[in-house]
């Protein structure tokens, strides 16, 4: 029986294969549109958004001192006693000893002792040291003895390489002068040279008498480096005992001027601190805190 329009509208429509295909096509188109829009956001950006934001870095000591107005640590002042070893050039002196004058050669190694200080002034570490060198003595079976010692005063101009609450590392340029003293003794005594004369070096060696003393003035420079540590009682302390280690190399560009009884000695060799210097220091020091 043929269907009327009314009967056709009164019943629901059946979903055909074409209808289902059309719906699937529209769904696939929507998915493709979403993918194309989402592709503009890179995976790296998505991961960056998903990553927990990093915590802000804490300011360092240097940054906080500049930005927050905290105090700046300057190298601490140091007052100390020192002891160690130093080289003394005795090659010219030893070359004058022979079987005729009967003296033994000196050792070039000297023990040192002294005291000193340095203070931070402006951008430098200014200081002063007094030091005694002892090369010991040599004695022969025939009863002749020679003794060598020296006393030196040296200034110090240093600069900070590193400084913290407890540690200071500094470079130094030391410059100064000193007096070397040599005593020639003969157990048998005998007549020595008249002190009012200007003798030669060799004449003194041949006739030293009971004792002949010669003094030689020298000058030197010594670049070096030092490490000093201060022991603080607590975090608030600014004073304490110090322990240090210093290394330098000395040069003596000037000839040694020797005298005997206040008179010049002719034909005298050079003798001065030349070579390495190693010292250990023990002292007391402290630092100040300044606002930038």
C-alpha cells in the first residue's frame, strides 16, 4: 500500500548506511581540526608548562654584600713571630778559604727567627719584619773557627689574592737591607791586624788574632706569597690567633760593603741572602667589617 506524507512523518526515520558515513566524516573532520590547532604548541612548550618552576637562587656572599648592604671582609691584620730557613750566598766567601789560612767553608743554609706585622691599608698590605739569620760556625782541628750570622730589616708591600672570614692569601714584595757579621778566631791567639788600617780580606784571614770581626752591608728584594689562617672563637669573633706560611725568593743586586774596625776592607767578596726563604709564623690578628 502506498505511504502518504502524513504516515511518513508520523514514524521515526531509520538510520541508513549513508547517514552513518556522513556522521563519521564530520567527526573525523573535527578531530583533524583540533589536531592542527594543537600542533602550533610545541611539545617542548607543553613540557615547560608542566615542569615545576625553579626556585630562585639564594644570593651569594658577594651579591648580598653589594645588594643588601652586608659588610665586606677585608684581609685581617697580623702581628707574628716567625721561624724558618733561608739561603745565604757564601760562594764568594768560601772561595777565599784555602790551606794557607786554614778555615773551613760555610754552609749556605741558614736558620731564621724574627718578628713582624702587616696591616691592610687601602688596597695593599703594608708591613715590616725584623729577622736574624744564623749560618752556624765551622771549626778546624787546628783550632781556627769562623762564624757567620746576619740581621735584616725589610718592608713589605702585599696585595690580596683571596680573603675570607678565616683565610688570607697574599702576594708580597719585600725589600730591605741588613748586616752580615763574620768572626774569624784562632785558638792560639797571636797578633792580629791593627784596627786603624784598611786591610785586605786575605790579610785578615792569615792573621785573625784571637778574633777578628768583619761587617758587611747588603740590600735585597724578595717577591713571594703567603697564606695566613686566623682561629676565631665563634661566628661573632673578629680577633684570634694566627698561623701562617710564607715563601719568597730573595735577590741581592748590590755588592756587599765590608768593614773591619770601622775601616773599609779591600778585595772582599759578596755575601747576601740570595735564594729561597721559607717561614712559619705564629701570631695574633683581626679584621674589621666595613659597609660598602
